[in-house]
C-alpha cells in the first residue's frame, strides 16, 4: 500500500503549500483507519524538507520521477519513509529507497548491525539505519512479483540529515551495513543527490510505483517449506528491525562464557518467533555449539522432521528437535544453548502422567549455559501451561542467571496486519484496544452462517495445501473408536466431519488428504496456513454484546481443561477466570493461524451477528465489548457439546 504517491514536481508543490504532513495524515487515516502519533507527524515535518532540498537542488532528476511516502511493505507492518522511481542511465526501471532518521548521535554497541539511540522514553537499541534500508528492500524484492518479473532495480540508502560524522555511526564495525546501503549524513546532501541522479536519470513514465503497489504479492514464506534451505545455510528469511537485534543479542549471549544467560523474547502471533528460533539453531550449530530446538507441542517438531526426512539422518534430526520434557535428568550446563519455542506451553511436570521431574522451566535453565524462551502468554491454552514471563524470571534469578528481555513487534502473519491482531484481542475481550472495527484492513476475514459453505470456501483456498478447517474442542473424538462415526455434526446444514487423522495426528496440517478433516488447537499451534476456517463452539458465545465462556461446553475428550472442575470445588472464581482465559486464548490462536485470511462460523446467531457487526464501522452503533467469564449458557447451546 502506498500512502502518498506523486511525482517530483507535485511533491515540491505540496512542500511549498506547507501542509504535506496533514495531507499524509489524512491519507493514512482514510486508507488504513489508523491514528498516527504526534511524534510520527513531527518526523514528517522535520525530515521531508531535507528531501525537498535534495530534490530541488538536483534539476537532473526529472520532474516526472515518481515519489512515494510511507510505502507499506507487503506481508509486514513496516513502512518505507521515501521512495523515488524512474529509469536509470541504462533505461532500466529503478527505485531508490531512502530511510530517514532525525538522529543527532548514537552510542556504539558490540552487537552487529545494532546501535543505541536516545528516544523520548529513554535509550534503546535500534538496527543500524543502513541495515534497515537494505532489509526493507530485500523484503520488497522477495515478495513483490512485479519487482522480480520486471527486473526493477532497488537501491536502498539511509539519510541522517541532522547527524554530523562523529566516527561512530560510520565506524568499521558497521562497514557491512554501509556497503549494503550507503549512508548519507548532514554534510552529505550533495552526495545524496549524486546517488539519486545515478539511479534516476529519466522519469517514471511506466508507472513503476503503481505497478509495484498493485502487483501480485508472492505468498509469505512459510517456515516449514524452507526449513531444508535454512539448515543448509541458505538465507531464506531476512530478519528485520527487532528480529535482527534479538538474533544478534542471542548470539552474543552464546559467546558469553562468564555467566549463565536467560533471554526472554516476547512476541504475538506472526512476529517471527519460530523463524528467529530456527535461524539461531542453524547459526549456533554452524559454530559448533551443542544446541537444541525445544517445544512442548509435538506438532511443529513432527512437521519439521517430516520436511527434513531424506536430507539428514533421523538421529541428527532427533538431536536437533526435542520435547520440553527431555531434560529431567540433564546435568547443569549440558548444552551451550537451548531454544524454547512456544515457551508459554511449558508444563510443571513431564511425562505422560505428569509425574516426572521438578519443573520444566527450572530444568531448561539449569541444563543450558544460554536458554532462549520465546513466549506469548496469550497463547496459553491448557490448564497445565505454566509458561509465564514472571515464572521464567523467578527461576532465572534463583539460578543467578543474567536475564535479557526483548520484544518482537513486527507482524508477518495476517497479511502483516497489526490491526487484525489488535481487533481480535478487543473482540474476544482479551484486552481493550482502539481497533473496534475491522474495516479498511487488507486481511481477509469473513463470517459464515453455514458450516458447509465455510468448508467449501476453505477448499477453494486450498490450491497449495495451505488451507484447513479447525474448531474449538467442543465435540468428542468419537471417530477415533469407530471410523463410521462423525465427530462434528450440524444436521440442519447436512454437515458432518471428523477430527484430524488419528494415524498421523501431528502431521495433519501438511497431509494432502487432511483437508477433509478438522484440526484442533493441539495440531495447529505453532504452525501456519494461508487460510484458516474456524468453527466456534458453544464454549464461547455472545449475549447482549458480552463475551461469555463456558468450560462445561468443552468435550469430555478434551485434555486442555482437565482438572478445572476439581479446581472449581475449592476455588470457583479462580477456576472460572482460568477457564475464561484459556478458552479466549484458544480461539485467538486458532484465528491467527491464517497468513492471508480467517473465515469463521458459529452455530449461535447472536455470536455471528456480533462478529459481523465489528467488520464495518457504523457511526450510529458502537459495540463495547464486555466480558462475563465462565457463565452457564442456555440449554439450547449446551446440547451441542458433543455428538
């Protein structure tokens, strides 16, 4: 998405008018529905005049060269500050990408591609602006088919218009970054002009920016499909911004032999936690370190092992990907690094009967010199999940470990839409956000009033085996005992389907014939699809604009809330609160598996109407989400608990 698009002549005219920042703000609000903070508006006011000076002083850059401001990078929530398009001296289509910074100084770090910057809230880490410009250009190249097919040349650079060279930002430590994308400082405006003139010799008569903006976007890379390449050392994914910082911080911790290190990395769905984990696994292994990828849920591990089959020995694969209960007898610091993905799913005890070991968090920290916990507390989906940041910190302090806390913000799932995640959190009453409505977002979200039509829509999207139907665990798995029986039935819609394949449960998401089976939270968490269809069960309904959860509507065969009734006998409110959190987290997780879209169905009409009402902004009706956890619902909904 391009927010502001013009040519050089009109851009300069807009600058003369003195209100270009208001114009950009109106365009962002009308095209995305988002509000922009005062600091960002001020950044336009401060930085754009410098680009005006650069272009006004370069008459060789033609008036019909294209200008774009705030280009939304596909499949992410990132935007590029300034783009210039045209033809180079070879008459090749060419785009100059400019990352603008108002910085006047930085502090050096010993972490590659990372600097420390003074922000309004204090000093914080940032990627070097040259790395940032280069990484953004790589994402555009990787995901925009028009750029690839038409061989459009991308030339990134960084312009720090307030920064005088102090030898820090230009030091040899950042040489690789500056070679990828040139750096221009306050005194370098003439050099910036020469850079632009080199790549923009003729105007944009072929509507390059329009074609890029409207060009076909290649599907987001899915980790499972590129795992082999990663383990073979191919750079399948470009790490951007806080991903890159987290990656380098973890590798620095790996080299630290003076102390035990615990790194806690928080990130919501689609922020690249698993991509980061696998990249760390590959790099640490390449450095000759003893490292393992750890997860509680076996589904991702089995999918990864299936993808790697035939490329390496089974024993090698098994030594790389292990379960979180494998460390009950490990000695202190047995491993150089343990990378714990989906750390929110960790349990206290290990083993089939949860009677082994002491505490998985404690055991993982003890077993490794450096342990990396990737966590999203809003994806805790069973009563036994103990993976909270507070618990990790407590055990780390107990073992006198150095604690490093990081956060991933960039959104790569849900079409890169932070807005969708925020809307979903608000709609499910997980937390209040400003995103009350889903209008003006590029994510494909639909509400169906018929499960058969939902399934048909998902099958149409399954062109590359990347679309599946999932459901809340409100129906007993009766087909496991008899293949003649169906698990989830809606007779009025002539709908009858079974839970996921019993002979390959954890490979359900990649088995071609599993499109005819319904998955659950246990077979899809930690994995991703292009499209997901979600059947919302009677454990979550809406009454009078209130979200109501009911743990008694869960199936008897569901293990995620096993023990909640016993807990309720001694702590009724605590049990209701915990069950409410787990049920909402389950649907949040299910409804964020789709990278391109999510389609939902609920048998309950009021629940369907509620979600439908939140799709478009209605100035006359304002839905205020309210919650009423774990209340008993009407008998007509309870009768569908199981079949």
